[in-house]
C-alpha cells in the first residue's frame, strides 16, 4: 500500500491542473432554418440534440488547448450545411441516407466573441467557413462511424487551430 501512496498523492496534486483552461459555449440561432441540418431524416430539434452531444467534448478539448483560465469563447451558429446530401431518389427504400461526396462540403456560419476573465471582449468576428477538400484531410483522425458530425467538428477544430494558434494562453 505504501508503494502506491506517493502516486495517489501525485495524482491528487495534479488533478486541479486539468481545470486551468477557459470555456467554450455554443448557441444556435434559428436552427430550424439551417441549410442542411438533419440526421437520418430526423427533425432539426432532434438533430440539434445529437450535434450538441458530439460537439460538447470537442469544445472541451479546444478550450483546454487554446484558451487560458478564465477566458470564455462564445460561438453563435447561424447556419450549418452538413457534408454530403440526402438524395431520396438514389435509394427509395432508405430515403434518408446521406451521400457524402466532394461536391457537398461542410459549411459553418457563426459569430464568436472571446472574453477574458474580466468579461472584456478581446477578440470577435463572424465566420463563414468551408473545406472543399474535407474528404482528403490527413490531419483528421480516423472517422468514427457513429459520429454524425465528424466533418463539421473537424472543420471547427481546424478553424480554432488557425484562428487561435497565435493567441497566448497565459
């Protein structure tokens, strides 16, 4: 038992360091009117629940990587056009299959505001991003077949990397 006690003390001492990042929050404006926002033909409301569930761990990871303690990045999505397209005429028995082809890249439109610990806005803007080479992205990890928004979250990760790589994490 004594041999493990120093490792337990070390783990307890390091645990608070994991909370030294900022936070990211996402909101969705008029998601019912997004260009293409449906998984398996589900309603936009049900699709939003799925998107939020897949987006949450991505936001936590990005906050840990790019934001300093006390900073908050608020993102307001105003449009999402998912990668691929639903083409019911291609398969009448499964009309809700999404065909992911290069001519249907993912597109995200959003505004963002980065605030410091005092609530002052230190960076803000509006973005309309897309990746025409989304299927050839060698930086992205192997796609999880159960992840519905893989291409969209990868697009957001890439934007964060490009936008905040020079942002100092104090």
